[in-house]
C-alpha cells in the first residue's frame, strides 16, 4: 500500500537546509516561480541520504562537498554561480575577495548562500553594513547580525556560493541533469571528497543505517535528526514525481514517457516516504526516542528495509527515465 503524506505536508518548509537556502536565493531571481518542491527535486536533495555507519551522527545530512554539490544544484536550475570555499584562518586578501563576492551578490538583489552562519547549517546572507562591519544573515536558528570578523573566524571553513547569471534552461535539460545527479548519488558514484571514508550515501546508506540499528549503536539525537531530514526529503521526492506526472501533459513521446515513468517512480517513493514517516514517529527530533531498545530497533530495521527496497525499485525506474532522456537528447543534438 502506498502512503501519500501530501495531505498534511507543508511544502513551503524543509529540514534540508541546503535546498532551503537555494530556494530562498532563487526567490530573488527570474526563476522565482520555482517552488520548494521543484528545488528539492531538481537539485536532487529530495533523494539524498548520507549516513554515518558508526552511530548515525547528526553531521551526516550536511557532510558533503558543499561547493561541488551546490554549484551543480544551481546549474541544474539554470544558474551560473560563484564559489568562495576556504579553510580558516582565511588569508586577508582571500577574505576581502570573499566579502566582496557576498556584497556584489547582495547589490544585485540576490542573497548569498553560506554555511555555518550561526549554527552548522546552510543559510543566507541578505544584507551588509560596511560602516558597522556586519552582514545581515539568517539560518534556521537565527535572523541577525554577523560581524565580518566572526564570519572570517568560522569553525574550520568559510563557505559562500552566489548566483551570478541565469540561463534559459528547458524543462528537458533540467530534468535530465537532475536525474543524472539523483542516480549518481543513489549508486554511490557521487564525488564525496574528504567525506568518503566517514559517511555512506545513496542506497548503501540504508544498509549502513540498518547495521547501526542491529548493533543497537544509534546516537539518539543524531538518529532522530537523520530520520527527520531523510523522511522529509522523501516526502518531497514523492511529491516532485507526482507533480512531473501532472506537468508533463503533452502528447509527444517524451512527455508520455516522462509521465509514465514518473508515475511509476512516484508509487515507489510513496512507499519510501510512508516507511520513513513512520520511523520519524518513533524517533521524534530533538527528543530522540529509544533506538537502542531491542524491540524499537527491530521495528526500525523493518521500516528501513522497506524504505530501502522501495527506493531501490524507484531508482531503477529513474535510471530508465534517465537513459531515455539521454538518448532523446543525443538524438536532438545529432539531428
């Protein structure tokens, strides 16, 4: 039976702060018509899972190469972007260029996407005051001032991505690039850089999560946070696919194929979302639940296996759709 959480879901909010920050910045561009569901889907964040195989710690969902992923995310949406990504302490000349990059984006009317403004999550820098030497910034924890000095003294890294130019991407391009990113992540082919030995992503992440539960080793707080993030993401994934079915309503072979395969994948992801939403009820964030309790852990394993099997089937459908889109695109370019 497929669970459809859409009747109670607020599609204007997400626990995936990277996608939330991208969505916030996009609202100040010519692509402000894109919904959060669109952004979650086309960036692939609705399909991400990144699990610490030791205890499912809280850092998992945000432990990915932000510059690489976010710039690819923005490319999928049809934007050229700029990146400032440096370890701290940041050299004065590089700090000056980074601050200028942020200010130039704000002067164009588009907030800058940044990491670890007030807490280790993604947020937006939307204003500045050179006289006071402060940025005005917002993340999920706070909306307030951030001094240039504190910005430069980040906890290990200074990270900023800005939107510099919008391109006229077609819906065909956007879907093809999104599917490419989604499938790469699911199959473990995504470039993960320094995180590759510490976290397990894609479909293999479910097995890592199951292993932690079987060992009764889950960190209560981290497990609850991962459950919140991944369950929320899969609700968005199912909704994104359902909306593709509605929007790709033409009569040509491409529209019909997208509609058919998106509907098939949506059924699988509805099952994934249903299993993970039930898991979320067991491990509410931030309270955490009792993941080390044998009966609770065993039930969690059942739900994670159900989610894994359904997502495995869903990814196979998305791979078929990606293969079709690539073949179609090659034919268009050849002809």
